[in-house]
């Protein structure tokens, strides 16, 4: 208990201390910039040289403080991990521009190699920080020769990034300590001993490991590896209560809000992708609702993975995301944008899908007479089931139409609304294998 309290105190101290330092440094940096544009009068060449050295020193101090803040934030669990899909090769070329430029200034060869052009799911911010930090370190400690960044990724072995240099190398007795905060080797070149500690912390947050092989005078090879999500042994998953809905969402507030909306249903929840798979296999929910940016993968990739389990192949899936839904047109996966759908409408339609209701789909502006005739036709098909009316003029509802097993569409009289209806019918038939009834009344 005492160790936990001491660790919490250390983290809180780091965060508070760093904030207190950052405020006056920002003021100093601001005034130095005013001096640099001669806001207070002309300066001699000698004064400008001294000023530039001060500016660079303040920048370095700010970098150290930012590292302290980032370390405190990561160690306190305040860093959220949000996966996205990225093209690995182009991503590396983009984030390593600065390291490559610094290598060229030292007449070093800087090589980026990628095995193919794979698309991966990873938190781009944390992933990028790890790679750029390793590459910058390699350039810093290499005076001649080359720095080589090699990347490989596939579904079987996961992601591997290797940063190899012909630099000074690290003595064997120092290797165990270099990933610890505030630990610097005897031949360290500046810094505060935080960079590699952040590398290790961020790598662990995205589900990976980092290792190093090094020889003094010959160079070092840092390797980051992120394994694929493990295949769950279904026979070892304990069976739980049958659920109506499973919510896979990192944010607890969002999970709590959805549980309130679906309070009349049996709702299971999971905060991560891996826990989500286990919960799905345990409770076999009728519908699985997942966020897009998860800890180890993206929501659409998680859904594809879940569908490989025979027990989950016929479940209904919904992607509820903070991203713009227009950015995510996915085959066979409806996408709803958080904040762009009325929660009351969302709850009503989700409950209707759970109850196997028949949907009557129409566009705003339909005459009462045509709508009444369409309702009459649907009533003849209910056979004890419920029905729900869906106006696709309401944001997000058109995507939810894809989840109804049976839907009737009232064809609009105007061409623009007719096109919207036809698009939904096409999407349902092509990507969801759903039958559609078109009403011309």
C-alpha cells in the first residue's frame, strides 16, 4: 500500500512540477521571440548569436518538460489509445522526415524499407512517437555510416519495426537501465533520460514490446513488436447470461449512457477489443455495438475478426463512432456517428431491431394519405410482430435500416428522396443480403 501511495505521489509531483516550470518558460520564450524580431530595438550581430543560443536552450528545456508531462500522464493511465487504419509505408515516410533531414546534415545514409505496402490498425499518435523517437536517437548517436528503418506487418505475426544504426553502441551493463526514467548511459548525448522510457511506456500501451541488441563501436538495433490479437479458445470461455446488446467502448461515460438508453434490455459491456471478443463468445448477444478507435485494432477489423467465429457469424453489428460517418463507408457494417443522431430515435430503433420488428421506411414530406396506405399494408404482414416507422431524413437512421431483417420502403415521388431510398435498398441487398419490399401506393 505504501509503495502505491509513493508511486502516486511521484507521478503527481512530476505533473505538478512540470506544469509550474512550463508557464514561466513559455513567457521567457515569448519575450525571446520578440527580441528576435527586434521589437525592442535593433540588436548587434553578437547579441543575435547569444539570443539564438538562448532560444535553443529554452526549446530544449520545453522538450524535457513535455517529456515529463507525457511520462506522468502515461504512468497515471490518462493516455487513451485510439486505433486507426494507416498505410504503413507512407506513414513512415511522413513521420521520419525530420530524422532523415538531421541524418543528411551529418552525411549519414538514412534508409526506410517496408515489406510491401500493408495497411495496419494502430494508434497513429503513439505509434508515430515511438518510431520517430527511436529514429532520432539513432541519428543522434551515429557519426558515420547509416540509419536503417525496416518495417513488416501481416495478420499472422503482427507488426515489427526495426531501427538499426552504425553508431556508438550501448555497453551491455547499461542495456537493462536505458528504458527506465531518468537513467542515462555514461556516454549519453544530452537529454534527461526520458526518451526511451516513453518509448517503452507507449509501446506497452499499444500492446507491444521493445527490445535492443547492441555492440559498443558497431551500433544498435531497436526492435518494436506488436503481436496480432490472440485467437480465443472458445472451449475455455465461460458461458454467461444471454445478452441483447454488447457494448465495446473504451469510454465508460459513453457505455453508461448507452446502458441507460437500453435499460429494458440485457446489456453486456467491454472496454477493449480483446475483452469484447470474450464477452461476445460468453453472452452471444443479438447485437454488438462497437466504437471505431479501440486499443489494439479498429472497430471494423474487430467485427471482421468476430465474424470468423461460427458462434458470432450471424450476429448483428453496429459501428458507433466519433469520426465522421462519411469517412467510413464499410461493406456490411452500418456506421453511426456519435453526436449526429437523436438518442431517443437511436434507442427506439435499436429496441425495434432487437424485437425483430418490421420497418416501414419513408422520407420526410410524404402525404398522410400515402403513409396511411403503406401502414395498412405493413399491418397485414405483422403476424404478431411489432412495426416501426423510420424517417430516413433523420441523421443516422438510414444506416440502421440495414439491420432490419424485413423492411418495407415507401417510394417517394420526388427524385432526390427516391435516390436515397434506392441507395438504402441497394446497400441492404448487396452487403447485408436482406430482402426489400417496395411500396408504390
